[in-house]
């Protein structure tokens, strides 16, 4: 007599992670438009080239400004409502940006792209929600959610450029695509599992007996090095991603090569998510973050040594891979440094520091987004990666 095999039950944490993969994919698809085109569009609309990266630079500024408000909202209303609200901001951002491009208004374009920062801040909490839903497999949950952006990374840059040519005014359609992605993401996030409504409830109990003070929490070496890893990932990725398309065109690469570089960069950002969890299980979160720092050295080195196409593509791809490793490892280190009752004392601060690093990277990119500035940026990435990589050495506390 034969019996049917009993299917492996889907746990609550697994269900949450699977749904957050979709949320991450929609976020990446929308953000790929800004990653691909905002620097180029900014150069067309800005009164001077020096201001071309300002619109993109405002995204992390607003993300940093809104992260504390979103954290408080998570503690009061739960992850699900806040994720839906943050996604809806992309609808407004896309419509305002499209209007600005149509009217050729640089200041309005800055407003539109800045609003994207609210969506970015909300998406930054996806990995924490996944980690808290899977306390026994934090690293796997974090890396799996980040991997959810792979398909969007593959098609996003091409959709962005294709949509840009679908309207009478170039690039208006690209930003209407942002609004569409935001609308779909809002509906998706509003229907996330109910666990994400109640999961954040412990964060209200910051005075619980087991809750440590902020001073105690932020003296932990694992938390400090985890934040250092995510900051390195953020500043390296944002600086090279922002400067890359414009510097590449200055170096003689055409728009098609710049788009390919963005696509390879985004594949590098998300494809490693399918293996990172296994690596973390074998060698640990700290070593994976350190490996990310090493790959970022390669990225900066390629940018520093040659302006040729091969070096440009290697730099853009490697910075994506390095971002994933350093960000995944660092995020897992952060998530393991606090208890549920201490969430509000760690998450928003870590996000603020990381998004501030993004601002710094974008500002630096504005200065170095030229053929002559690209190798200087590469050297800066190498130096920062060596410093953080040294702090992440396994023999350190």
C-alpha cells in the first residue's frame, strides 16, 4: 500500500518572505527608472551640468528624513499599512516627475524624484520584516527578499528606455511607469499576510524589562560593524551608480552601453541573493560582508585603472555584487543585534545612518560624474572598502 508524501507545510515566516519578494520586485522595477534615467534627464533639465545629480540625490535625503516617521508608524500600525503607504508615494512621484519632464521644469522634477525617497525608506524595512518573521533563518530571509529584485533588474532598464520613447515628449512615459509600479505595489502591500500587522507590536514595549538602552545597544561591535558594512555598500553603490551613466558617456560610451552597464549593475545587485544565504550559513554574516568589501575593491580598482568599455562594465557589475554581499551580511548582523522590544532603538537609526551614506555618495558623484572624475571615485571606493573590510576581519570582536 502506497501513501502520498505529506507536503512540507508553509510556515508563517516563509509565507511572509515570499510575499515580500514580490514587494521588493515592484520597488526595484520602479526604482530602476530613476537609477537608469534620472541622471541623464537631470542633465537635460538642469540649468547647469553641476546640478544634474541633484534630483537623484534628493531621493536618499527624503528617505533619511522619513525613516523615523515610518518606524513610528510601523510600531503603531504594523508593517503592512506602512508598506502600502510608502508604495503609494511612488504614484505621486511618477506623476509629478512625468509632468515636470513634459513641462521641462527642473525644480518640479526635483520634487517628483524627491518623493521617491518615501518609497525607498519603506522598502528599506522589508528586510527587517523578513528577518523578524524568520528568527531562526534571518540571513536567508534577508538575502531571499533582496533577490526578489532580480527579474526587475533584468527588465527594468530596458523598460525605462522603451517607455521613454513611447510618448511625444521623451522620458515622460518612463516616469508614468514609476506611477504604475507604485499603484500595483500599493495594492500588493495592502494584501500582505496579516502577520505583518501584528509583528511590529513588540516595538511599542520599549520599556519592557528585557529592553536595553540605546547606549547599551549601540556599544555592540556587531551592530557597529554591521552598520559600517551597509554604509559602505550604500555609498559605493550610490556614488558609482549615479556617476556611471554620465561619466560613461563622457568617456565615449554610447547610451546603449550605459544602459547595459546599468542592467549588469542591477543583476549584480540582486542575483547573488540566491546563494548568499547559503554562504552566510557556511562562513557567517561577517565574512560575507567582508567579501563584499573585497569585491568593492575590485569595482573601484577597475574604475581607477582604465576608461575602456571592459573596465567600465566590470566596475558597474562588481559594485552591484559588492553591494549585495556587504548589504546582506551587514543587514543580518544588524537584525541579530536587537530583541523585538528594542526594534525602535536600532532600526530607524541604522536606516538613517545608511541613507545618509547614500546622500554622501550621491553628492560625491555629482562632483565626479565626468571622465576625469571617474578614476578618482574609483580610488575613493577602494580606500573606503579597505577600511571597512579591515574592521570586518573575522578575528576582530
